[in-house]
C-alpha cells in the first residue's frame, strides 16, 4: 500500500456520486482491512493505516458514517494489547466484522417495517437501507396486494429514478414524481420513509437535499416521517456539520453571465420533523441517540488525536 494508493482510495470515495453513505462506509472499512493486511514493517503499516483512516474520515463531511466507521475500526485495533501486529490483526478483524454486519443491518429494519407499513410509502433519494427494506417487503408481497411506493426523482443526481426501477423489479407498484410535486402527492401516502447520511446527536438528520422540504410537507399533511439509519450513522458532537456543495455545472452546464449556480447536495432536517429514527435495533429515542453520539465521540477522538 503506497501513499499514492491511499490518495486514490480517498479520492474515489470523495468523488463517488453513485453510492450512499452506507455503501461508502463499508468500502472505507474494506480499505482499512486491506491496508492492515499489507506487507512490510508492522509499525509503519499501523501508522499508515491510521493516516488513511484520518483522511477517509474527512473525505465526505456530510456522511459522518464514514468517519464513524473508520474511527470504530481504529479504536478497536488501538485498544488491542500487544505489539503493532496484534493491533493490525484486531483492526482488520473489526473492519471485516463491520462490513459483514451491514449485510444483516436491514433485517431489523425490515422487521419494524412489516409492522408499520400498511399503505403507500413516500421516499426521497436512494438510501441503501430504505431500498433493501422496501425491496424485502415488495418481494414478500408478490402474489398479494403489492407494496406501493412514491419515489421522488431526487435531483440533483436523479438517483430516485434508479431506486424506482429497483423497487419495480422487486414487485412494488411505483410512482415516480418530481421533487417539487411532494405537496401534490403527499396525500396519497401513508408515511414517509427516508435514509440518512448522518444523524446528529440531537436527532437532526442530514440527508439528500429535498428531505427537509418533504418532511415539512408531510408534517403539514399529518403524515409520519421515519429515517432509517444504522447506529454507526449517529454523529459525534465534535464532528463538523458541513453541507457538501458539488459542481455547479450539474445545474448549469453552460454558464450564463450574472448567474451563480449553487449545487447543494444535502440538507439538515431537525428532529421535530423526523421524530422517528429506526436503526438495525429498531426505533430509538433521544436518549439512545445521545448515547450513540457519546460512543462515536470517543472513537472519533481516538482516531483524530495528534
């Protein structure tokens, strides 16, 4: 593993526009595991792995789950008694375990959803947790009353279109709508289900831009809003709240004199608009989130300390 390789790993995650926070966090964990299993002096590898973890933690500031994941991996490895090789082995084992746990994380979310989802679901963006949960429900209902989902196209990026296709392929009855049409279609929905790129310690949710607008519309219509987020998405208090801004050419391919294009990709929805955060363990409350934030804080400080 060379410095150039490390830089490319970080660049790939920073520039990725196809995958959500969960997938990218898993990729970060896999890269930490590969780095730990490399060749050469164990002390040098351990130092290099930490530097990679620190860089990955800052690669996507709106996706705290990446920082939480690499911080957790580092903390478990650093806490291992013994020499550098023992720490590397513990670090690698934790990274692989986190990667494996993500495969079953939505099992708990699907269990919750089976009890709650009885009408049409409205969703926005392409959360991996939401997609897997709704895909599970859709497949279970094949041959019966189909799962009905309203999917916002989710611009900029338009990843909602791919989500719509994936859910339809699983057997759901899908309606694709413009983001700005949420006030028109919200009355047809029983509930709103979105993902989260991170959850702040006060329960506020950082997610694809447009989430707050949809939550406001849902509140006005009296529709409950749920955010599906793995426990590793709860943010430490010291983690900076940075809303990523992407290439303005995505909005304005041909510049226009006097026009400033701002391509904001994420927004923050306060906890009062998304009072229900569902993790792999089921529904959480404010105390649960606060405790998870404290755990994340400890790991983050261990990774980022000079």
